C-alpha cells in the first residue's frame, strides 16, 4: 500500500471539516430540512455514503461553500467531496448541535497531535460481527477518525473463553477480513495483522500475563496512514504461537502507545446497573470499590473494570477509557452526553471547614480564572464567621493554577 502523507494535506482535511461543521449553510439545511434523510436507517445512509465515496467520478456539489480550498492540491476536489459526505453522515450519526461536534473534534485533534502516535486503541468484541449494520457503522466511524488524522489502532476481541483450537483463530481472521472489507468500502487504508507474533510477546506464566509490545510495526503503519488491525495471536518465550487475552493485549498496546482514548466496543453498550440503565461515568479510584463489588456486574465486566483501572494508572492524566456499543463510536466521542460508560482518573476530593487550612491566594487565582472575573478584595474577609465547608480537589494544592 502506498504511503499516505500526514503533513499539510491532513491539516487541510481538518480545516475543511471544521469549516463544514461550523457552517450555517448547506450542512445546517441538511439537518433541519432533511427529515426524510433522517428517516433512513443508519446502514442505508452509510451504504450510500460508501458507494459514493468509492466512485471514481466525483462532482462538486452546487451547495458547497466556495473559496475554502487551495488550488495547489490536485486531489483536493475529490477529497473535499469525500469530507463533505463524511461530515453529513457524521452529523446524521451523532445528532445534536454541529458546534458541539466541532468542539470535541478540535479538542481531540489537539490531543492526538501533541500526545502520542495513536489517538485511540479500540478492542472490538466478536459480538459486533453478529450484525452487519453494526460492522458498517464501526467502519464508517474508524474511517472518519482516520481522515480527521485521529489515528486508531484496532484489536480484535473475543466474547467467550479463549481457546487455542484452530476454529478460534479462523474466526478471528474472518472477523478481521470482514472489518477490513468494510473499511475499504469507506475509503479507509488498512493493514491487518492476522498473526501478531512480530508485535506481541508473552513473558512468564503469571495471571494476568505480562505482554511485551514491539511498537515499530504499529508506528510504521500509523505513519503510512494505515489502520492496524491486530489479532491477539502472539508468541511465548519458546517462540510458540499462542492466543492471548484480547483485553490484556489492548492494555499492553495502550501502555506502549499512550493513546488519548482506550475503547472497548461491543454490541450491547456501556455497563448497566440493576435498574438496567447505562452507567454514564466512573471516577477512579473513588468509585472502584463499590463498582467492583456490585452484584449486578457480571464476572467478565468486573475483570474488565479492574483492567481499566490498572491501565489508566499507566496512561497520561488526560487519557480515559470507555465501554460502549460499536455503532455509537462517534456519538461517544463527539457529544457531551456520550453513549457508554466513561472511566477517568479523578483527583481525590478534600473537605475543609476553615480557610486557615487552605492556600487562599491560590484559591482566589483559581476562582478568578474560572469565571474570568475578579472577586472583590474583601470577599475572603466577608466569609469569616459564615463559612461552612470548602471542597477542593487534591490537584488544587499540588498543581500550579
């Protein structure tokens, strides 16, 4: 496969998408007057988008804004049409305010450009492949991330117990082929690793196993503009091929690449409490004791929660993990409400009953900065005798404001 440049061309892609998302013109009309289009199923919309994206004959839409693109890139007209279709399908998937999507797109692109080789490491459970429309939705989401220069790495997961029999390996390969073909339909560039023995090495026999990751091939794939699809088939210290636990492989690759997001995708969505409602967020480590002992949590979910809690301690503080459905990937990333269960490390909260225990000057700087206004000079003095409780995160006293 040819190398795809990630330089100025990808920057123009992000600028074009951003202008489409903030434009009050054609895209806004598509969302407000296109009720018939919203009545189409997600699969129909994605098939229509991928069919058009795969066509060699593309024409510029008469409704597109003019004057946004450089004439120096001879491929830009076709790329512009592809991005335009991407953003329309993206808004149909995510819903809500385009400005909300633009906000998250901007935040994530900044994080992915400054933090690590990969924006996200995603484990795709085998249950996803029970539904063709879900595979197509996932493929569109991954192709959108790739074109927005938010580089994903995919790990193929498994629902049941891990088995070393040939059928398990064949199933993993078949699922990788299905996802690869779906991504090609959405004009994405993919590199499947049906066997990752050159990448994954399992050391020792402890539980969970220690998995070493050679990131050179993954880094090369991402630099070439390819989405790596990794089957959890590695080697042991005796150089024998072995099936590995996909969650542990996902965690090992995440520790090596330090992504902004770690996502566990299935067909059912986030964790559901005893009332069958999706648990929106989990703040670690505070929520971990109650969650890990909850009676409504299944054993496989409990193990995954423990793995996530351990993993986040080895990632940057800005990183987070999420369990969600494969067909809500974009909604989870690009909306305030999300769609699944978000895990994030949070600062411990401390309770104070006196200002004598607090660095008041730092607190004032924080308040003034947060509200972009300046408190009256006598504000702190006015609290004496009236103050009941102050709650501060640990970060206020340990980090520079």
